[in-house]
C-alpha cells in the first residue's frame, strides 16, 4: 500500500534500531500512525496488483472560486477524526500559531505558483479548496497527503522540527494530489520512484519560485531546515547530489543513488520509491543546470508537461518517462532546441540513453 508521507519509513526504522528509549518510542509512534493512514487510504485505492489512486476527473466547464484555504488543528482526545478543529479560513488574519500560519501561507504560495507558472488552478485544476491539519498526533515526525488534504506533524523537536516550516515539503505533498487527479502513477518500483521524483521536482520548483532563486542559487535540497541542530545532515534528499543529504548515527546514511549503475532492487519502501527517485531527481537537476536561469521556466515546464501528458501510463519506469520528457521538450521548444539537447544529455549522464526509439 502506498505511503505518501515525506519521511521515508527506512529512516524511522533506523531510529528504532539506533535511538534511545524515547527516540525509539517516538519513531514507533510515527510508524504506527503511518500504518493507520495507509490502511485508511485503501478506500481510495483500486483493486489492482500495482495500486493506483483512482480519482474521477473534475467536471468540465467553469473553474471554481479561486484560492480557498482552511487550516485545522488536530484534536487527539476528541472522537472527531481529521480534519479537526477549524482555526483559520481564507482571508482571516494570522493566528500567532506558527504551524497554522506556515501552513496557511505555504498553501497560498503553492496555489499562486501553480496558477502563474503552469496555468493550473489548484491540485485538480478546478480550484479544489486547499485544507491542512497541523499539530497531528503527538510529536509526529511526518507530513502527508491523505487523498483529500495535507496533514503536518510537529516533529519530535529533537531529530526533526515542524514539517510546516519547509515549503518544498508542502509542494511535494500537494503534488501527490496533482498526481491523484492527473497522472495516477503506480506507487511501486520504478514507476513509484518516478512518482516520488515528480513530487520532489515540483517541491523544489515551488521553493525556488517563491524565493526568486536561479538554478545556480538554489540548494536543491528537499527538507532543508527540517533536521534539528546536532544531526549530521542538511535535508532529507539532495537532488543535485543524491546520497549526500545526511549521514548520522540515528538516521543512517542517505541511500539514494544518482546513476543507474547504483540502482537498488529491494522489497521494502514499495520497491525503493524514496531511494531510487534520486536517479530521475538528478536528471532533472542536470537538465536545469544545463539550461541555467529559472528552472521553472524551461526544465520545469518540460516536466510538468510530461506529468500532464496523456501518453504517460501508470506503470512507466525511468526510460519510458525519460522518452516522454524528451518528446515534451521537442514539442515545447523544438526537436533541435537546446532544451531538448539538455534533457537528452541529462538522462544519459544518469545512465539512461537511446531515448529516440520506442
């Protein structure tokens, strides 16, 4: 069953093995919560060998009413389930609760980014209202999209800080919603790694756009600032240099490869979706680096166009996805364009070539 949480389960399991009693307890609590989430999400899954989120397409015609945000606070001792107690709605002033206000601001930035850069109106392209619940559970170290809304934990404040504080995490998880309404990629093996990578791409583009950062100025980190002081690491993942984001006794060493020579075949993590996503992540970084400037203007549009391409099938792995990115670059900028050349060369540098065939 898919786990759309930003923090991979293998990090939590490493904490269970390596942490002290309190760290183990908190990691086990987060893993237990994640299992409940995955079980609940079965209502949204099709009965297929490779599980696909099946969401009816939005109705044709007029879009909705623009940006509409609602932020909730989770009430653990209440019989009510998600979303929780409503604390801030569209147009209302800040509450003074950092998690509430970070979630509210982050959803607004994400909505404007999707509309202004890609012409998309919310995750469903028909102005679906954006909702988020903060303060989920107790010292919960994760954030996730549950098929309807965002949910954020506060972290344990020893290893992980508030998950609302990372704009690229908000962008990553909202992109799971976009995938739900658009591409419906499988969440296993290479297709699942493509799924995760697309979410990282949209997350880093959101951060770069909001900060006005060029390719050269960006840190290319997913979850920068999430790790607490004293943890040996910069983030959860590095798109520029997969495998270098962290190396800490409690978290373990970043296992992401950046080349097909190091592709990892495994049973856990849905076949390594959070691990092997480093390969398409680096391909996107290399494309953007070759083109320079603002990544959302050319490389980002190629990847977004591919995400929305009707030719993209739920089971497509790295090579088929790579071929579609090359076709998208050719359609957007021309077959002989520097954009198409950058895409082709980037995939070759991570070990995926001969894209013109098939």
